[in-house]
């Protein structure tokens, strides 16, 4: 019996060169959402932030860079590694939330779509290569992989380029301490359908969306600074609500994918989770394993790059995966046959998970 497997043939990523260290925020004046000044010194605020999130620096793009430009860089890497003709790509899916934002404008540009711009940049002529954007919060890249699997399994595509790209530095409010969590980056993967006698690749997936009370846990709002222009809006979040929502719902969503896969929990080698907040991610993964009565070595099973790269939304999962494959995450590696989990949570609020056999 032959299985049609959806595999990740190759990956690529772009990590911006511009480092922003925590110490650069010490002189900032931060305000609460009610525009009252946050008490404490800059050193105290930054130190507490590091303790909670694990972040000590993040990467931002240069002035002339956009999401579509860094998405193209990551895509070219993935295409080169796969050693394929770009004209054979059936779909280009770009997960993003703000599209191209030119520095100083605080204005999203999706005309044309970021995927169309990437296809243009790659000089792909084939009109059957369909390019479109996927706006799904931080889980966007994982959802793109799930969509690619659907296209492949139903015969609508055989090769899909899935990219996650974001430049959150362009939409942050410098008077909001939440600003310190956000960063820029892009990750890409070539997803293919391959027939084999052994089942591998994407084994199962699960996705949920909660909107009754949770839809606006992440939103656009005016600056925290008093007397700021209310018509200029920035990325905002209700951090405590997101934390509680994630701990309550993400473990069960991952379990749903695991239960579909038929893979024993003992087989999981790595959980590649959205790099949102170090303490939150650790708590999520611990709770997930606890559902099976297990207590793993969290440092061994959960690789992270948030300390140096921050939260780049849709780019965190593919960039982390690419870095592991490239041997850039100390003490972590992935080998053929390993069972790994991709999981993410974000604006919407939405959660998704994929069980994957390398």
C-alpha cells in the first residue's frame, strides 16, 4: 500500500540583522492603557519583563525592508535547498497580519497581496501558481501548512510554498511596555506530496477558534501616551487574558491532534511551539504532557529562540524549525523518523497543532 505523504522538503528563514537589546528601553517612559504612568524605574520595568518573557533582545528590519522583501529572502533559501524549479510551485501561501508597512506610516499594505509580491520577486511566470495571503494571527504559518496538506491530499496541488513573515516593529507603540515582546522575521518551507510505503510527514492536525469573549484579546488601539492621536493605532494585547486562555486551551488542542495521529506520547521528540512568552510556553507544554500523565525534561523537548529573537508572530515556528535543522539551536536536533509537534496560538483567538514525522 502506498501512502500519499505531505512532507516538508526544505526550509528557509530570514533573521533581521538589527538587534534591539533590553537596555535600549531603560530610558523609555511607559504608560498603562488608561494612560497613567507605570511606576518604577526603567531598570525595574525591563528586568521584570525579562523575568516574565525570557526575552533579552529582539530583531528588527532595516528602514528599507518590508514583510514581502524578507518573505522573499526566506522563500529563496527554501527553494535553493530543495533544488527545485520555482515554476513547479502550485501555491504560494503567505501568513502575515499587517502585510507591508513602510516605516513611519503605521499603515498596512495588502494591495497587491504579500504572496503576489513574493511571486513577483521570485519571477515566477506560471499563472497556475496561485498566490494568496493568510491572516490567521500568530498560528498563520502552521495553518498554511495544514492548508497545503489539504490541497495535496485532495489532488489540488503537489508542491506548496508556505511562508510566515511579519515586521511588528512597524506597528508597535513605544510607550507600551508590551512593545518589548515584538520582533520581525520570516520563515518558509516547501511542502510536497510524496508517495511512499511508509507513513510520514504530516500525520494529523487540529485547529480551533474562540471568538465569543476572546476575539479582541489582541487588537489595534491608540497609543498609551496621553494626548496621543486616537486615529493612529498600534498592536495591543490583554496579556493576562491571553496567558490564561492559552494555558486553558492550547494543551487540549495539541492533544486533539495527537489523538488523531495514533502516535504514542512517548514518541514525541520535540514540541516546536510559537515563541510567545517563555514562561507561558513552558507552562503550556508541561500541561500538555500532564494530560498523558507525563513529566518530560522541558529543556530537552521544547527548543526556544525567543530570548534572542523575541516574538515575530507567524515567523516564530518556521524560523525556529529552520534553525534547529541548521544546527543553530544548542543541544537540539531533529533526525529522520523523529515525531515532532508544531503548535501555535494567537489573535482571533485561534490555536492549531500538527503532528509531524520527520
